[in-house]
């Protein structure tokens, strides 16, 4: 039953995302919608029929599809919001099993309104995915195995639990690079296909096999591991988040106003450039190798 409920949740989430994509004056071709939702074109056409059954009108203009704005709609309705009961149901659906509820049709009908609801579906995804990202980040920092509950497989259209060792996020935070224990191999898992993240009490057991493709921390990859701990100003903390999003799992805050980076990097030049680019904003608390590297670079400087 839990598995069936999670598959139903994935379908509802896709419909939400499709509504969000179809809103606006510029439509999208079916093949592009299929790419964005990571499904096939036949499924998109089935979703069109579902939307029409719910009262939406999907129109085609120049081989592109969009939602038609209802004629004679009361302008004041553009600022409608969800009721407290609907908001509570949406939150419980996203965070749990997405069980059937009589409020569902009412919520879907309201999603066609042009107001803050136009961004509402995207925010629902961001809220849920952000929660999963936080949990995965904790596991990466603590070097713990996690269970990806009810992970949805697009190829087989089924869900299953995956025990993995999370290593790093993709640059856009849409996926994680993780070592799957069962297959004994590194794989990429889409975050939006994860039903729930459960951090186990087991530490990494296959760290030697954690190999990341392409770019890693601060623009470098490699098998070397230099342990570094930095105390950052608020400015340095924010810049590191924005310029190097893969560093997020290794960033943390103490006492609300003390910012730190603590982790291992494969090469020193990337993080070295970041530190030297913010003089007075970063203090190296641990890492003899990075201290020596910075001193060497300072000696080479010509003023």
C-alpha cells in the first residue's frame, strides 16, 4: 500500500509541475514538456486529458501547448489563496503519502488562477526538495549511509528502497552522486524521485569507491583528500554558497553568527583562490597543507 501511495504521489506532483509549465502566454511543445517532466510524450497527452477532466482547457498554438485563461473570470479571483484546510492537506501530501482526499479537486481547480498561485506549485516542489536536500547534506557531512525510501524508477515505473552512501550533489542540486550498496557502484539519483530520506546509524563502508564524475569541490576532482576547517565571515559564507553550491554539505553555523566550512578537498588551488580572494574574511583553523599552500602563494606575489 505504501508503494502504491508513493507512486500516486509522484503522479500528483507531476501534474502540479505540468500546470506550472503550461501557465503563461508562451506555450511549450510536447517533447519539451516530456523532457522537463522526465517522461514520454504519451504520458503528457494522458495528463492533458486529466487536466481537461478537472476543468482546465489545454490549447495548442503553433505546435505549443498552454492553459487557456477562463473567459469572463472575476479579476478579484486572481488573488485567491488556498484555504487553511487545503494548505494543510498540500503540506501533508507532499511530506507523506499523498493520500486521496476530497480537497484535491478544489486545490487543482485553484491552481489555474493567475496570482501567487502561479508560483505556488514551484514553491511546493522547492519546499519538499529542500527538506530532502537538508537531510542528504547532513548525511554527507556525517558520512552516514541513507535509505532512499520509495525511490521512483522512470524506466520500470516502480518504486523501491535504495541503501546508498551519499557523496555529493550535482551542481544544480537536482541529483546526488551516491554509492549504492546493493550494486556496489556509483550512481546518480534524482532528488525529485525520492519519497523520503532516512539517515541510518551506519557510517560509510565503501569510501574508497566514492568516485565523482567531472567537477567536484571548488572546480577540481581527484583522489587526494586535504582536510580543511575554515571560519568564515557572513559574507564569505554567502559567497561560498552561491559560487560553490557543492560545498553546502560542509558548511554549518554555530551560535547563529559563526560560520564554518569543514571538509575534505581533492586539490588546494581552488579553495586557495577563494580564500585569497577574500582577505580578512576567512581564517584557516585546521589544515597544514592549505596553510603551506597559501604561504607559498603569498611569497610568489609581486606588489
